C-alpha cells in the first residue's frame, strides 16, 4: 500500500496536469467558437456564476477594467451577453449571459467531449463517483478561496 505522502504527491502532480489540460481544452474551445481566450473565460464565468458587474468580471479574471469593457462589447456584439442597469446602484451595469442559442459556446457540451467523459465515468462505481464529485466540490471551494487571496 502506498503512503499518504506518495498519494498526495500523485494527486498534486495529477491536479497540475489536469489544470494544464483544462486550459488547453478551453483555449481550443475558444478558438472553435471564434472567441479570444479571455472572452471565452468571461462568457463561461457568467454562464457558471451568473450575472456580474464589469468590475466583478475584471476582479475574477484579473483583468484591467478597461479591457473588460471592450471584452463585454465584443460578447454583446456576438449576442452572447446583455447589459442591464444594476438594480441597486444606477451608476453600474450588470452583465448577463444571453439566452442560449445553437451558436452559443455553452449551449451543449460538444458531443465528442461528452462521450469521452461519459466513457471515463463508466469505469467508476456510483460510490466512487460520489467521492470524486465531493472532492471536486471541495477542491473548487479551496481554489476560490486561494484565488480570492491573490493565490499566494
């Protein structure tokens, strides 16, 4: 049986490799939809987290607010987001993902990716999948905490 330290080292290495793989996949998806990587990240952030102000988008993606304004302009021109007045502060706007269409990047997971992930998951029992899902939730919370603290 492997030691806890050995398992942790494998998880750490695997996590770094997974992160790099996700970055490569997201970049490939962004190119496939004709979006720059930052535009795609902002769009996916809005799809996952929900409506945000431009300042919140800038903070989450560590971008300058001026570049976020141009980014939102590009997404809005493509029909992927809408802007609306902020309900509590009339000086601000809220950016929302537009209703999904067939042209929207997140309208459906590309079939080849969905099929590959389903094949990967098929080899695990429901109990194992529950552990994996729990770990992903906890790892995501930890990553959010680390990112909020500037990742240092």
